């Protein structure tokens, strides 16, 4: 009791002399200075703040106002989240709390003596806590400041970029670009894609003063400093990888998906799903300048149905379109260099195809294959080449490779070929150069009246008659035993009182030995059973009547068609005599 009383007298004296309070010290360095006893193992050091339960602290809400700002307590048992008050909304766990004049804030706990971060109610941001208040800046959950960085020039003499890249700002704060570690790999979090989702809505709807204004949801710029002389193997503005390392099936795996959407009531001059541009302002040589480069790399052992380097697809998906479309092109390759381009171009390709396979066995190799299944069309072109009118040498198609194969008809000068090769021209339709010298046994080429080329042996040309008489035919002059059916070769038409004789049909049957040549009642025979008489097509012949009895055959009615059909009428009450006959001649064209 005596020692306690002495300490009280000493404490009172110190308070009166220095207006400061010291515990275990005669020279306090602050308003209240507590000095421990590190050399005494039996004395307990420390300061115990007022200890209350969350319920007890909540009951004192009315007592705490701005005047009690910076008060410190220790909560032994937190409140249930549904039972907190506005002032005790953070008091849900055990620990030290201070009153900021509005609500109770919890002191952060942890192993670091510099831990001054406090998680916010929304569980997304971490706030930086100062002794007398809270800073309003936003920070990430692992304690890194969230900032927007515009122009950043990075220079490094080291080739190892696996560590953090420090960027010093003008206000003295340090910011970092951190490389993802293996521990950051996605394991089994189905909500992760939604947690990474970023949406931006353009709201300045009343400002149309700048018709060329641009909005960027994301603008990435990777730029080396102008004075940077380092050689880079790769410079990627953005590198996207979808890496499926699991065992399950993936329906659609894509490194990048881009989609430009125009809604029904909107307007747009151009819509691009992806827009890629490669630009060179350099005075140095560039090996390749490619607006887009697509690379398909089959490296496994499993079967792949199709490997396609680039697939362009025009499709209306599930909703039908009623739009009128002038042109549809799955692929449009266009080279456009105006008068500002003055450099010499060695080769200019509208479309270039290179197949380079050195080891794999290939069944079919296609330089280009066109498959078209359009059903409702007027003109269907597998390949259409516009007029080639410039250049010293002008070739629509130039083949310097193997043979060319055409399965269907080919037309030259005609768009409706009816033969395997159909050549049509108003003059000189065909020219052949470099022919070998022929022999007597070579066949000759001749053309019929339709221009169809045929072969004929020289012996045939020397013995072939230029004209010949029609086979013997009995021409009727009366109705006796004359057919009235127009399916017969000779028939009578009562309505017009006309006789018809199909001269060419009769010639084909007689020269073709169509009659009975072997029966008991045969009407024809030949000395060599294998020998045939050459016959001509109707269009290969001209037909003549060199004489007819005009006292019996009506001169006004007799006619001879180009197909070899003779028609005539008999003069009424005429009498046939020994002069009543016709001389009919066929001439080979």
C-alpha cells in the first residue's frame, strides 16, 4: 500500500510540473508515456484498452459523437452482420476498433508492422487508412494502387523481363507491372469470366459536333522510346492465349473473339468484326508487311478433320435476313496503290496460293478449289475474270504447270458450248501452228454443215462422189394403194390434195440396208456381208429435181425442203406417159 501511494504522489507531481503523464518514467516524452520493464520477467507490460462486446458497444451508440473521434476500444465478441447498427456496421469480429466520428473502424491485423490496409464493405477494394481518417483512393485487393497509365517508355539493359517492371511517377509513387505466377492459374472457378468482365457505356448522346469522334473500350499502346537502340525479337501490343490444359472437351476454343454488332435501329457505314492494319514508315527494308497473319499449327497425334489457316464465313445465323445485298464475298482481296506509291513492284498478285508440303503423303492437292451450291441464280460462274486490257502481255489464265483437264464442254467465243470443245467466231475460228508433216495414211479433218469437225481418210476423199442419184422410187400419181398416215415415207393428204415423199428417209433405209437382205422374201442383198455404204446426214446434203413431167405434176405445187422432203399435186384429168417421171439428185455439201 505504501508503494502505491508513493507512485500516486509522484504522478501528481509530474502532472503539475510538466502537464504530461509518465508511467514508470520520470521524464515522459509525450502527453502520456508508458515505459515498460524489459529487465523484469515478473512484471507484465502493456496497455489494455476498454474491453466490450459488440452488443455492449452498440448499446452506447448515442454516447459516441464527433467529440469522441479517435476513441479506441477492444471488442471481445463481434456482432452478427444482420444485427449491426450504422455506427457498428464494421464490428463483426473480435479486435481493436477506433471511432472516426461516424462509424467504428477496425484496425488491420497481420504480421507486417506496416499493414495499413482495410477491406471495404463491398469486398472489392482495399482502402488506405491514416491515423485520423481514411484516404478515398482505390486500391486492388493485394494492395496495389489502381492507376491509368498513358505514355510509358520502358528501357532495360537486361534481357530477363520475368521480374516486376518498376515505373517511377512524377509524384514519387512507384507503380509496377507484375508477371503472372504459376500460382495464379485458373483451377475451377466458373464465375471467373464474369468477374473479369468489363463494360463501358457511351452516354454523351447529345454531342454530334465531331462526326469523326472515336471511342475506345480498350486502347493498348506498346511503344519503344525514340532513342531505344535495342533489337527486339517480338513486339506484341496484345497477346491472347486460350490454353486448355485439362482433360474435358471444349466445344469452341479461341484465342480471341471479336464482334462488331449493329442493332436494328442503328446506322453504320462500316461494320468490322476485326480490323487489322500494318503500317510501315521506315526507310529500312522490311521483309514482310501483312495486314493480318493467321497461323494454324497441328502438332499433336490425334486426327484432325480439317486444318484451315483462315476461314471466312458469311452467315445469317439463326435469324433470317431480308436485306437487299448488292455483293456477297466471303473473301475480298484488294490491292490499291494510288499515285503516291512510286516504288517499283516486281509481282502484283490479287490472290496468291502457295502449297508447301515436303514429307506428308497427300491424296489430292488443290491450288484452288471452288465449290458452289447456289440453287436460285441466273448466272453461275465458277470463275469469272474481268477484261484484261493492260500490259504488254495480257493473259486471263496463264498455266505454266501440268496438263489442264475440263470434264464438261468448253466454249471459245460462245457461252453455250454443246460439244466438248466448241469454237465460234465470225472469221478464222481456228488456227494451228507447228503441225507435223502428214502421210498418205493420215486422216483428214472435214467440217459438216453445222461446223462439227470430223475425220475422213484420203482414199475416201478421192473416191467420194460429189453427187449421186436418189434410189429408185415409185412416185404415186393416183390414190390407189397410197397411205394417208404421215408416219409413212410416202403418204397422201386429202385435205390439201397433196402427195408427200420423204426422199432422205428412203435414201437412209436403202443405203443403210435396212430392208430384208437375208430372208426368203428379201428385197436387197450385198456381196460382202461386212461392207457398208457411207451415208450422210440430212444437213450434209443438198437436194435437186433435175426433171419432172409438168403435164402430170403440177408445177405450181411441187416443192423440195432442205431436209429432203418432196411434196406435189397431180393435175386434174392428166394422163401419165413414158415421160412421166422425175430425176432426183443428192449433192454432198
